[in-house]
């Protein structure tokens, strides 16, 4: 048996080729290059606003049997006209219209999952009103996605430093998703990004438990660096095993053991495999292709070690 028998594993083309965040042609190039990576079955990214490029990307992914897990663009995490919790009602409406458009793009690619994040935090005193606005926004997005049979998920991101978003701690995100489910969003679930845990001061066991209780739709893996002198310090999606990084093969094995123990990854492969993807930058001075290949070997060997330990426990 192989890693691919247990997990549908993916990668983020836009993280691996960072210029794609700045230029839609670069984005197409990133997707095109990652389509040549047979070991990666699904992609984590968004689609271009240009209809022609969007159609071309979707066509290329389908030609290579790549599944897109739609990750919404980062500008929804910034204050301004895409802030769904803004004090300005016009900005809130603009954010909703723009997010519905992203959901429509995802539907064009046949996506079954779209990933949202929180909005900028403004401290404890303002958080309740911001969360109330975001809840209203999220419910409308979930209803829009439901017509496409699409799961709408929240990805927990650190609060208090770096990106500083209102939906930070995993347990709070889990409570938010449960609340959305109770209010009618039956298609609401959680994403777990393991690379965010060191930035959030959380451990893998507690985070997985919270996510499984709320409904875990998908997992992101990667790395984090807390050494301030490193070029990868903060929320930068460094490659696995980079100097000063929190994670390499030993830590990946522990992460996979937690996912096996929780049941997110079944110990015996079935017809529907859980999805996990890397969100990582390339190694410094190394091509995207070589970086992706090296990291796949690290991840797959870590999983097989975790599986052996889990089954022999």
C-alpha cells in the first residue's frame, strides 16, 4: 500500500510559485506547471477574474484530473472594501457580492469545497459586533454555495499577531461553525491548517479534536518559523524542514498519527479518501518542481511511519 491509497494529496500552485499572487498569467503558469506533478492530485488556490484565463485553467486541471479546493483570495482578510465586518455598510455589501462571485467561479470548476477566513480583528471590545456582521455574511455565502452542493469552510488563522483575524483560536472557530450549522448552514465545516498551530500557540491534539467535533472538511499542512532572524518568520508558508522551522519528518509523523487516531484518515483505505494539501513556498534557490518532489517524499514517508506505529499500537 502507498500514501496515495489513503489520502488524496494536493499542493498550492500559488504558494509554490508566489508571483502568481501578483499576475494572472503567472497564476495560469503556476497551475500549468503543477499539472505536471503526478503525485499531487488536488490544488489549493483561487481562479483568475479574467474569464478566458479562468476557463483555460479549469480546462488544464480537468485534462490532468486535478481537483480544485477553492481557497478565496487574501484580500478578503484585509480592511477596506473586501472586509465583510467593516463599519461601512457599502464595504460589507461589496465583500458579499465579491465572495458570491468567487463561489460562482468555484462552481465553474466543479469545486465541492470553498475555504473562507475571518476578517481583521479590532480587539476584545469590538469583536462581538464584528463577529455578528461576519456571521450574517457567512450564512449568506453558505446559502449561495448550497445551490452548487458546495461545502463552505472556515480556516482558523492566528489572532493577536501576524494576520490578526477575528476567527483565530481553533476552538472558537469550531464554536462558530456549530453556530452556523444550528442557524441553517448545514454545508458549513472547518479546515485545519497545521502550519498555523505554532503561530496560534496550539497543539495538534486539541486542534484536531475541536475540528472533528465541528466537522473537518479538509487539512492543510506546511511549516512555520518563529525565529525572528529568519526570512520565513511569521505567517509565510515556509517549506518543510527549512532551517529554524517547527516541522520536519518527525513532526509530520506525529501529525499523521493524530489524524489517524481521530479517524480523519481511516487506518484501512476506503472508496472515499480524505483530502490533505501542502501550502508551502519553495526552498530558497530551488525550483518549484524539485521543492514539491522533495516535500512529497518527506510527507509520504512520514505518513507510512505514522501508519505503521498506529496499526502496531
